[in-house]
C-alpha cells in the first residue's frame, strides 16, 4: 500500500490495510473464514432457498461468533489486553466483513462489482475508517476495563466483552441490510 502521505501519515496506511482486509475476506476468505459468497450460499441452501431465513442465519451465526470471540479474548483482563484487543478487533473486522458481504450477496448484489465492494467497505469500516477503529478500540478498552474491575467472578469480563461484540455485530447487520436492499 506504499508510503503514507504527508497529510494523512500512518492513518492512510491503516485505512489501506483495513480496506484490503475487508476485500480479501469478502472475495477470498482468510484463515478459517470462507469468502462471503460461498458462505452465504451454503446458508441459503440450508434454509431451503429461503433468502430471508438465510439472512437471519448469517446474522445469528455472525453474532454468535462475535460473542464467542469476545468472550474468549475478554477472559484475560488487563494482563492480556495489549495482545487480546488488537486480535479481537482484527477478528471482528474479518467476521463482520464476511457477514456484510454475505448479506449483500443474499440480497442480490454482485460482490465483484466495484461499487458494491466499496459499499461493503463503508458499512464495515464506517465513513471514518481508522477514526472508527480508534473509537472501537476505546469502546472495547472501556468494556474490558470495567470487566477487569468486576473480576471477582472471572467470567464476567468475558461475558461483558462477548455481549458488546455481539451487539456491535447485530447493529452492523442492520446497517448492511439498509445499505443492500433486496433486489
């Protein structure tokens, strides 16, 4: 993605990397996450071809995965925060990119079309790109700090983080469904 511009500095590099991750996940998948289209198609087939049932499955599976990932990364408290937080944010970004791409596909939008890919990026990253990521990191840090304070019962931090991640994923799915109306 080259060097950062003088005006944007490392923000330009972060934006480019985030956009690249979103596009990679949507088109090809990454690690254990399959690409958006085949993942969504599998859910449509399991739903007997019912698009709206597949949409619900995609949202529910994504929220469950976000909750699980958030729970696991939230268990370590302040001690693991410097490692767990970036891993959690990157994982959430990838899972949410796949979900938004899957919802767009199920609603009849071509994921090879540049306009649709850009719209997926806007939904996943928001208008602010890195600024949104920084805000997200702040929110997650606050949740984790509160969870760490409540560490009298070790599982509370994981539960709080998991609930926050699931809630953010469901909210993002609503934005995706508005951005990609049924065709």
